[in-house]
C-alpha cells in the first residue's frame, strides 16, 4: 500500500522523497503533562514529498495557537525507515502518541491502540467516508483513522475512440468491443492498456476480478481461486485473445505503459489521480476524459488505497489532547489544503464536497464511496500480493483456472 500512495504523490508534485531523520522524541516529555502544565504529543510521520515536513509544521503551528496548553513534537522519517523506527520505539516503551503509517493489525493484537471512537468527536467520526472507515476495522472496531486516499478510474483517449466510432464503455462487453475496434486502427495503437507485469499485477487483477463480483477475501481468509474471481480472469483472457490489448501484456509494467497512453497510443487504461499531472506535464494537448472503471454489469466500483493515522494508548491522560488534535486536523479548512498539497484524495465527506469543483479530481471523488480494498489486515495478504506479482501475468499463456489455482496454492503455503 505504501508505494502506491507515495509514488503517486511524487508523480503529481514532481518532488523526491526525503529521508528526514531526527534524534527522536526524548524522554522528558513522555508523560501526560510537563512541569509547566503542558501536554506534549509525539507525532511520527513518513515523508510523502519534500513538502511533507513543512506541511505538518504548518498544521502544528495553527493547532498550538488555538491550543496553547498542548505541544506537538514532530518526527519525520523516510518510508524505508518508518516501520523499523516505530518498532524500535515500541520495544523501548517510547511509542509515539500519534503515528501515520500503514499496517496496524499487529498493534491492535498487542492492545496498543485506541479505538477510533475514543479519540475523535462524533462529528469527526461520522465525516469519514464509510468504505474507508470500514477498511480500518479489526473485528468490527475501527482502530485507525483514514488519512489519505487514492482511487482508480478509466482514462480514455477521446480522439482514438472517436476514430474507432465507439464511446467510453460502462461494462465489459462494451469495453471489449471498444478496445478491439481501437486496436484495429493500426499504427501501433492498442485499445486497452493491460499491465499484468510484476510492478502492480495485484491492482490490475483487482480491477477485473472484483469488477466481476469477486474479492481477495477478508481479514480471516484469502480467497483467490473462486468462481466469482474466475469470471474476471477469463474476461482478461478474452481481451488478450481478441487483440484488444497491447502486445505481451503478461510482462508489461504499469508505469511505462501509462507513458504510452500519455503519448496517445493507447485508447483506454486504468489510472490514478497523479496521472492527471503526468499528462499535464508530458502531453498537455492530449484529448482525454476520465470515467468510472467498466465492470461486468456496469455497477460502480473502484480500487481504493489509503494510509492512516493511529493513536497509541501510552499515557491515558493524553486521550483528550489527542482528540483535540485529530478534530482540529480533520476540519475541512485544515485537512483539505494538506491533502491537496500532497497530491492525494480526502477521506472525509466534507473534504470531498469541498473539492467537488475540481474537474480533474471529480471522477475519483465520485467513486470513493464505492471503493473496495485489499484485505491488508490478513496476515497472508503479503503472500497473496507476491503471488499475484509473480504469477498473474501467466494469464497470457495459461488458462485462467490454472493461474488462480497456482496463486491460491502459493498463498496457502505462506
């Protein structure tokens, strides 16, 4: 999950990820209150871009002005160091009070985190997009606050579709027909960009398998080899066999394939919000539109990815201060500019409403309520992720059933 979001921000903002090491939070402020009556909150976050540190400092400055009795100590780490740093702090009994990270189910199992409802007001809790909040649940209780979102939609080359005499598709039958006719234009043009290579095969798999009513399972079980998933895998085979995709989709990576779309040589491809910025930079004259991902029956769907904030219990007397900080941060006037600056989508309903006038973001914001997610709280998800990346591209030459069976076997073997 981390790479999808982090690299999206870099592509949009055209900035490099920084490693901003710090000496740590220090021990003298570890209690609930300092000698002068202040409460100090330790905030550990990753660097999404070279703007991240300054953006958090702006949030903290505004918060401390409104809450002079609460001080926030910021530590920014690179993604490469983040999980090692937080693990070391936990082992030393110095867990941050607030942490911006990815996987959190292990912390819940060790009873280290506050339930979300204990550290936000009712108004803030109800403002989160329901699908994203549900994805932060363990055994029916949310333990992490959605922070930033990314979603996917279909990028369409309007000029190529017009030449082929077709419209933007809403379902699989329309997609197969449109992509086949665009490929028939010749001149090195492909109808649909199908990246089944190792870079992000699990994402393209989700687009198709979930689009046919399947899933990868849940927190308790990973389910790949199912009849519902087979429908999506067989539709991919139909696309490949009909010549509706680029050549050699089984080994094609998403990023270079999107570059070809931007050059105007692909009719349709699933993309991310940062793709808008890439087009603006690489080919601003491209005539394109963004529409929902076609599914088997045309029902709405998107693949969602999110990072989150979480609060470690530590000293119980910091709970009120943590709640005050979260309520401040998620207020639309504070949160939305932060999300925009980092190049992501908001996870709050008020944030989506405030950005609804942004033409480039609207197609993504519209599908956020229908987002589905990887079963990342399942301990076997990492094995499933790896299996998709190494095996799913074999759909080009093997039967759909054989590929799903092999992926499931690799997952079950751990």
